[in-house]
C-alpha cells in the first residue's frame, strides 16, 4: 500500500530524487520549478507516494493560479510538459487524488507514452510534437544521420564564417534576451518573458554548470542565439531567436551543431528539442532534420476552462498585446510590457 504526502517540489529531498530518476525531466526539476515560481510569484505543490519502507514510488506537481484570467490548476505553468513521475504505475491514484479534488479545473501536458493519458478523468484538448536527438554515437555518425539539408546548412554557416560563442556567462543571457524580444515581437506579435525570468533561470542552473547560452556572430554582431539547460544526462533546447535577414547564412544551424559537439564531449545522452505547436509546421520540420525520435505531447484537462474566465479579459489581452508589439513600438517598451504581463499567459 502506498501512502502519500504533500511537499514543496522546490525543496523536498524526495521530490529531488524523483526528478533525478528516469521519469524526471527539466520541467519537473527543482531548479526549473524554483525559477518559474519565483519569477512569477507562484506557489507550487507536489504529492509524493512512498512505499512502506519510505521509498518514493511516484509524484505529481502542480500550481494553483488565480488571476484576472480565472482560477485554474496547472501541472505545471510555463512548461513544455510536466509528466507525472511514476516509478510504479500503482502510485498514480495516490499522487493524483489531491490534484483532482476540489473545484479547480486541472490541466497538464505529458508525452503520449505516459500512462496518465489513459485516465478517463481527462479530456484530450491539445497536441504538439516533441523531438529528441540521441547522442550515444560518434560525432561522425551523428553528422551522417542528419538530413542532407542540415549538413548543407552547417557547411554554409562555416563558409559564411559564422562564429559561435557558447558560454556559461550571465552577460550572454541578457544579450540573448534582446534577440528574443525582437523575434517574438516581429515574427509572432507576442510579448517575451521578462529578463528577470532568464536571470533566475541562470541563477538556478549555473551552480551545477547546467546552462549554456549560444550566440552566433557575423562580423562581430550577434545575429542568432539560443539557451540550453542541462538536467541529468540530457541537454534541453529551451529558447532560440535570430535576426531574419541573416538566416541565409544559417546561424541557427551553426549554433546547434556547436552545442551538439559540446554536449557529446560532456558525455550527455540526448538533446531534447522540446515542444512544437502543430500550427508551426515549419518549426517541427526544422527539428525533424536533426532529431531521430518524434512523439506527441498531449494536453489533458479535467474540469473545463478556468473558473471565472472572461471573454472580455481575453480580448483585452489580445488587443493590448497587438498594440505593444506594433513595429513602431520601441523594443525596450515591448520588453517592459512583457515583464508586466507575461505572467498572465499560463
């Protein structure tokens, strides 16, 4: 018989042990949960099931959110996915009972291989693609396994003398954020995560040497960037941005190839490319050129939309976002808007 208890996933040692197990991921790791929660003023919780000897059998983390967009339970906010960690399938009833209790609608995202996608309490309300590149072969074999277009793009970047700087330094995160704000504004008409969030991520992962920021330089000017995070034996591609007019030089391909060589040298097992929405087929196709494993991330919901959700509020946020991402708006103003408003987009 499993017994269960509530814990804080940011500080509980048993949750940390679960997060380091085979079922854990970056998004259920204590440093990631801490960075997100501290940046946006959230209070996460988790439920852990243990066997009679006190060994953890599984866990589930979530955050209750109450703001102008309504009341909801998310497992977890601002994550590609946050799969329940189940070392034994019998732990699921014990760790999920609290999350389904009460009136709050509960939403989580997990890989389609998770047993929880079969739970009849959930409705399937969304789907995205997910890609992974195993790194357990030689660099030459990895290079040969890429799609021909990817190999050509790497060669183009080399001929164009694209220089890649891969660094653990905090200053590079701020430089990347400038590119990030510009890309989200001009390409997607969206606000960007605040710089404070990126700095908290750096602070959370830097002590374990778990963050790398890549900047692609052309003539000494940063034209593309990416932020990668390491958890256990996997490196995660979490953020990427580039200057559109420099894309023919293939700076993003130069960045990813440099990162793969670094990760391979460090002995990491895999590169996780993260989530790609189905309405972004170009992004999924790009990742597919590098990755040999593709699966689906399922969005599951129990209880429907947020309590108190207002169509007027949703429309107002859309209008305000459109106004603040107009080309005529200075980037520093758009960045300040993201710092104030991004926390509502979870």
